[in-house]
C-alpha cells in the first residue's frame, strides 16, 4: 500500500541517520526533503535561526505547538541543558506516531514529552497535568490561525515567564498576520523579525521572536 510522506521521512531517518545522534537525524531529514520531496519542517535555513534563539534563551522548559515529524522537536531538544524538558503538542495522530519514532531514533525520549490533542484544549491543562510552572520558550509552528488565540491562552494561564520568548515560524508564508499585528503592537512584547526563506525554497518567510515583558 502507498506510504505517506511522514512515513517516507521516517524511512530516510532510519536509513541515513545514526541512532542516538540528533544532529544526524536533522541532517537526514533536510537531505531527504531538499532532494526527494518538500515537507513542512522548519528546515535548515530557519533552523539555524531557531538554534541561535534556543542557545541564547538556554531554556529549562520549552513548549512546541505543532510537532509534525519531530524535526524541530529534535533540533531544539539537542541543544537543551541536561535536565531541561520540551513538551510538544500535536493534533494529528498520524503525525504523532511518526514523530515518536523520529524522537526515539534521536535518543531524546527523556527530554521530550509528545502530547496528542488540540493546543486549545491542552494548554489550559499543562500546569496541573504536567507540573509545568512556566515556559522559557514557546515555538509556534501549528495552524497559523491558532497562533494568536493560543498566545492569549498561554498568557491567561500564566504559562509564560517574564522574559520568556515566543518564536513563531511561517509569519510570512503561509503567514500569521493577526498574530504579527498583535505581538508587534502590544506593549507587553518586544518583537524582532528574522528574515529567511520557506524551508527548502527561495520563497520569503521568516521567524518572529517576541520577548514577553510581563
Ligand atoms: O501541527 C498541527 C497540524 S497543522 C501543521 C502546521 N504547519 C503548517 O501548516 C505549515 C505549512 C507550510 C506551508 C505549506 C504549503 C505551502 F505552499 C507553503 C507553506 C509551511 C510550514 O512551515 C508549516 O508549519 C496542529 C494543528 C492544530 C493544533 O492544535 C496543533 O497543536 C497542531
Ligand atoms: Mg512551519
């Protein structure tokens, strides 16, 4: 029977990456998606910007919205200090089953908790269910029209610490105009745009980094 794109991405990881070596997992996915078929990973170009923000924040707790195949999940977790944790929320069970195997191949199961469900339902439960106090970094990479409502929800639930950072993918393509307008005009955020390109293409895209001022 016909395989799916996430299954083919997992195959590329299992064939080309070394078990327990997260960077080789990232490299294997990028090589596959650049040469065989495009997929909606943050990719290598925006991935370098992501790496620099993660390294600068040096977070103890990270929330990722939108796991897909786990590319950015693995990329972020590979840079975290020893006891740091990453919680990633994925709506689509078919993506989740692949991402769990990519995360396992990278050997990062201890750092990463993948939770299946919609971000709107799960965010209000993160404190009580997962003992989260507040996040140092939130990576937004799920439905683009959920960026703003979920940011407001994260604020309402007191899940973002003062000085915490929101990093949003795809603010140009596919775009998140209401979110951009909000974080750029709100006095409670200090925002900065990192111009880049849509993964594996020459189309403009970028990441928006917004520091929560409390
Ligand atoms: O993860 C999901 C499923 S939606 C995937 C989001 N990502 C995209 O749509 C996405 C799309 C494109 C892209 C596609 C076609 C183009 F022509 C150009 C660009 C690029 C990206 O980098 C992306 O991230 C989720 C949903 C609800 C939840 O509540 C939750 O927690 C998670
Ligand atoms: Mg994206």
